[in-house]
């Protein structure tokens, strides 16, 4: 066995399991989905219990897709509650593993470097994992699964592919076992970091499993996938050089601030622009609060029911700023350029790119500096009011229009009910 040992712990059907625990129900026996019924039959199910998954209901489907003959409970999302459970489970990790050896991958999944603790506690990797999983269940009622591996990739694959087929909810892989058991595994999309697009690209090259990938000429892979070929090749052999300490020390060359919304209903070209204005307003206040500026914007527009391909666009702007007036005008120009006004809109995403400290603020000769300073003071005041009294303490007139969503979204976490 390699000198390194990692654990990847996943909280099984997390949101749905929390709702079952709160109700005194068993998620392995009860059909329950987490979704907002106010959004109608098209509401996305954020989670589903293992019991209803066995009946073919996925975690991320829609309410109307659940077969009529299945009886089930709909639980409204409670994001604050899920965060409280996640924090409690993180505190359990800290009783066994130091924070520098923990990487929280998502609200329900974490990587732990177990290497230094095996000799310290005099245990095997499975024994340490079992202690942590038992503590999680005893103290929260949540069932967890674990992947154990000799690098981060193998640990994630052990969780995703092998642990789900074991009675003890544990899977283990080292490079040798990986090649024996999973070189011929299909589909390729079961493997971490291989999405449907990459799998289709590989299939066009005649590559249908990871063994095929190991036998393929590397120079062609680099020609087809660029720098990402290195990751594909390493993973095909079960290798992964990145460690948790590398993730924690990583500093991105460029930062961005992004936001997206899936709308409750079809929006017209005009009404969707109102949502865009609210989103720009919200992100500008994030820039203001963090003393950041941007000189690059991006816009994504998804249309209703796939009536046409999404519209995407970006532009470099002459000013490096956090001015709402300037940035909104740039988004307005981009919106007019890329959005097809003939089709209803259901999804909007925006991003401020090349985000830097406000000491790098920069304006062209046509900018009215006096008006800019007044606007900046107003934005700073809004930030202070919202931080003290809540996001809805200071709203703009547009936020009260019938199609506006910011007032509602200010009461949610990640777009879901708190």
C-alpha cells in the first residue's frame, strides 16, 4: 500500500436524510424528496431518499417526472438546517483529523488525509473510517459512505463506484486494484472529472474505457484535449499527483464573481432584462463589500424548453470598476448583442471576470469622477445597511415590480428556501 491514505466521506442523500431524521423516519424505508412545491410540477428535486431512488426516482429530477403510482413526501428545502448538520459533521471530523488535513469538497462531501493518524491511533484505514462514520450516525442520524484510496482520485472513485456496492458502505482502491477492477468499467462518465462531452469525444477516437485510454497514443490525446490530456492519462493509470496541501495552497491567477438564476416561469426579453439588472446590482454590492473591481463581464442566457441553443457572450471593458452604472451599461450592450428577443427565457447567468483589489481601479478620460464618488458612497452605505439589518432592508424600486425576484431570493440560500 502507498504511503498516502485518503478518505472521501459522502453524506448519503444528505438533504433528504436530514428531513427524515427531523421527522423520525428512516430514509431507507420512506419515499421522500426535497423540493419546493410552490414551484409546481416543474420543481427540481434537490434530493431523494435511497428508498425512492430504488423505484427509479433520481435526486435531480423534477416533480412531474415521479411516476403517478408512487406515494411520497415532499419536504421543503431548509438550507440553514442542512448547513447546521454539515457544520456538526465537520466538528466530528475535527475530533479525528486536523483542519489542515481536511478539504470540504461540498456541503455533503469531504476529503480527509488519514496518513498521519493511522500510526497515531494504531488503526487501519477502514477502522478509522468506521469510527468517523459511526460517530456521524450516532450523533446526527445521517448514514455516510466512504471511499478509501492511496490518492485523491482513487479515493473519489472508490466512493463513487465501489462503496455503493458494499454492505459496510466502504470502498478501497490502490493503483493495482484500480487497474484490475476498473480498467474495463463503463460508462466512462462514472469516473470523476469525465463528463458526457469528454466521454463522447473519447468515443469518437474509439476509446470506451480507461484501458483503451492507456493504449492510445499520447500525442494524439494532447492534440485533442490540450493540457487536460495529462489529467486523463494520469487518471487512466490511477495516478493523481495533487494532495490536499496543494489544494489549500492554490492561488488562482484570475478570480471571478458569478451568479445565475433558473426562473420560475418563462420570461420575455424585457422582463428578463429586469432580472439581469437585479443580478448586476447584487454582484456589484459583493464587489463593493470586498473592495474589488472588474474589467471583464460574461453573460449566459438559456431559453425555455430548448427552443434554441443558449446565448453566450463576454466583453472586455475599458474601465476597471465596481460602479453599478458603468457595469450595467456594459451588460445592457452585451444583452442587446447576444439575446434573441423572439424566444422566452428561463435561465440567466452573469460573471465579473479578472476581479482584482480596488487599488487597481481604472477609468477612461470620459468618466465623471465626481458622480462616481457619489455612487461609490451610496453603494458602501447600502452594504452597511444590508449587513446590519438584512438584504431586504434597502431595496430599489425595480425590486418591487411583479416579475422581480431579488426580494424573494434575498430570503433564500443558493436560490433555495433557507
